[in-house]
C-alpha cells in the first residue's frame, strides 16, 4: 500500500492506494473510495468547496503514480510516488501484449 499526504491550511488529505483500490480521507474521515488499477478521479464537496483528487499511472517515462489535489478546479499540489508492484506488473503485461499484437499485424 502506498500513501500520499497533502496538508493545506490545517486540512489533511490522505490518498491510500493498494493497487486495486483507492481511498481518500479528509481530516481522517473517508470521503471517497474507488476501485482502480491505473488511476481515477475522486470528487467530493466539503463546506461548499469542490475537491478533486486525480490519480494516474505514468507509463511514459517514470513508471510512477501522479497524484493531483484540486480545490474548486484549481491545482493546489501535485506529487509523484513509486507505483505499486501490482500496477507495474499489470502495465508490463499490457505493454508486452500490445507489442506482440502490433508485431503480428505488421
């Protein structure tokens, strides 16, 4: 499991990722939970403010996870962290399969 923490004006937002599921907590209270392997968008409202936590697996260069924290559409912070073993393994299998399929086509 990987954890990413954001702190803004005494507000703690934590993103827990275990490879198949993500959970977002806001000051210790769970506000969003979704199944995912390569990332997703979490949206929730706290005290009339719209928050988004966007996660994505970056397979183009660093093979890590990118996590963005937004409030009312404005990017407040972005962090990168090592992707989990399950995510990296799934990406390798998909990449290898795509390569084999392309070689068969051409």
